[in-house]
C-alpha cells in the first residue's frame, strides 16, 4: 500500500484566482516526474451537486464516467492529467451534510448530539482520504473552493487543520493561492492583501507551507523576501504566478518557478526525474503557431458566460492544435436568431455547432441554425439538445411534419420526434436523475462516425432526459437522415448523420467531456478539419 501524500490548495483575497489551474499544473508536473496523482475539489455550497444549478450561476456542469455531475474544475483536471475522475473527486457541503444526517437518522451516532466538530469534519476528512486509501495514488491534491474567511469554508479549513496534525507535516502540506494587486496610481505591487489573507488562514490554525502569488507584474526578490518574513514561509516557498497567455502555459511557468520541486522537498519525496513535458510542449507549439484560421459558430443560450461551454471551447483548442488551425469561436445567442437574419449572421462561418441545453428558450433559433447548415452545406455538429434540434428541423422541413417538436418543449405536439425516455416518466425529482455517465454506443458500418472513431464500439458520457423517438426512425431514414450510432442494450439512437451532406453529425452524448490535451477528441478533430476544408473552398 502506498503512503499517500496530501497537498491542500486554498485561496485568499478574491475568488477566480485559478486554484484549479494551479492544482492541475502542479499535478501535471508531478505526473511527468513519474508520480501517480489525482485531484479533488471540495465545494462549499449546499447544493448536492451542480446538476440543478443554472449555468449562469456556476458555469458548465461536468460529467464523469461514473455519472457524477461535478464542478467544471474537474474538466481541467482530466484535460491536464489525461486520466478520468469520479464521484470521489468532487464533494459538496450538501453531500457532506446529507451523509451525516442519513447516519444520524440510522442511529449510527448512538444518540450523541451531532455537531460540526467532530461529525461534519470527520465526514470531510473521510471524503478527502477516500482517493488516498485506494492505494492508487502517490499524491492527492485537494482544492478547497471559495476563499479563506468565507463562513461556508470554515469546516473545510478546520478539517485540513486536523489532517495536518494527524498525518504529520511530511505527509500533508498547504499551498495558499493569493493575489498581489498592482496599484497603477502608486505604480507598485501591494502585499498587504496577501498578508491579511495568510493571517486569516493562520487564525483558523492552518499555516501555509507555500505561497503562490497571482500577479500582473513580475514580483521582485525584495517583495518575495517581505512576504516570506510576514507570512512565516521560506523565501524559496514564495512562488510567482504571473498572468499567462493561455492556461496551458501555467505548467511551464510553475516548472520555471520550481513549485513541484518545493512540494517534493516538503513531502520528503525523491526529486530525481525532471519534468520534460515533451508532448505537452508539442501541443503548445502547434497551438501557438497555427497555419490557418477558421470561424466556428457556437449557437447556445448561455453564451454571455463562456464558462457555460468550457469543455466545448477547450475541445476546440485541442482539435485546433491537432489540425494546426486557430479556431475562432463566434458566440451566437440562439434567441437572437430568426428565419430572416440567419443568413446574414451565419454566412461567414466554416462550421456550426448547436450546443447542449435544457428548456424551450431559444430553440427556434437553434432550429433555424441547423436548417442553414443543412441547406448550405456548412459543417454541422449537434451535441445533446443540438442533435435533437437537428432531428426536429429535419422532421419539419424535409418530412413536412410542421408541428414536429420535443415533448420537453411542447407536451401537446402530435409529432414528438424527441420524447421523454421511458425510465424518466415516473421521476419527479430533478437532481441526479438524468441518464448520466458513460454508455456504450455501436457505430454503423461505412458511416462517417465510424470513420471518425475508427472503431465499432465507443463509450461516451451522457446527460439528458429526452431521446430520439424510434417510432419515427423509418420515415426519417427513408428521407435521408440516418441513425449511425445506437446503444447496444437499449437501442437508443445516439448518432444521426446526413450522408448526402459534406459533414453533418448529431450526437446525443457529450464528446467534449473526454477531450484532453494529449488525446483531442476525434469528433472535434474531424469537425475542425471539415471546417478547414470549407474555409479553403
């Protein structure tokens, strides 16, 4: 059994400093040194998971193979490390309290008064150590959401304090990410917010071992010395994290600063093999030196918040680099599209992606976008709801079923070409009840999709309640839209394509969740390639 070491990443001063990117970058460097590493996220909100949260509130809901609906940071973890995460990699306060209350109801606490300490903190400590106890990992990095001083984060910080004492300082350390703001009027960087943040952390009984300082300007040695003196850390333990051109530059910046070396020293682990990041830097070189540029329209209803489609935008970065193409994403709100303005708004695009989503708002615009792509031979990719919109558009405009719709948007439609899945019909609760996680899909011989994947059986992640209504399959196929991917057990239609179109594919699953830096998703790679061919015509 491995003696698993733990690294805790906390944040101070302000949110959105990039704890997830720092955690993922550190993990990448340690992985490149030969260590087995995983990352987990502790989220302080009381929702059980982000599955019921509006994307405007929380950005994208990421889905793992085992069906966990998680924070979008888990997407970064997978994209950097190229290994899957699971239910154990994301824990929320809601899940912690639910578990403790369930135990209390079963009488597991033998009539004792249930309190934050020890019951809630014990549950948090158990969740933190689940991954370490598998024996699969040398190092578990745990990112604590929110900022130090938040009321909701206090039980997590207290749990870290207890674990540092229980595990011993050679087995667990704390990295504190903070902000060094630049005051333009004074023309200088200010350390006081960091000092206050560290002081607040220390008041909770936790003293940081390493400071990572987000900054717009390089931090001088004198500032590092000052921070070391006032924050009770060594000079070499103050790490600069300057604003990067891209998040994929951060591992190299952290390597240059020696973050991984400092961590290994504190955890008393061998520092023999230097990270080379060969494949990573090959990707970066292609990404930063594209030979062509294409325009892809992303049609969605949450486009004001780009994080709502985080995995899709990152998948385009991976696929673009593979094709040595810069993918310019044109963010197009589906509510802004009408039959009249679609030709003007979409005319300069080399590809159209109709994004996932829920509810009826903006769906007519999505349908109009599909029609434009189909009739004008523009490469088209529909994901989840986007695939369903493609089926509806085809049914209305090719089969002449004028009222064709989804039962989600129109429960009275006489032609529900998209209908509620059978197992969903008796479900009344929304949280965690969709078809979630990895499901198999069998691909049809001689289809475009099989040519893309180059295999017969694939496994992809799902997040939906409604499906292609197979009652309409025969007439849809006779008219020229073919079901080329199906679940072998349920016969659920997973992929549709139009063979007479240069590149028209709709998928019920979410390919974007499985795209990583080292393994760009083949569907996105081929879609970008089709976009490039369209641009060169």
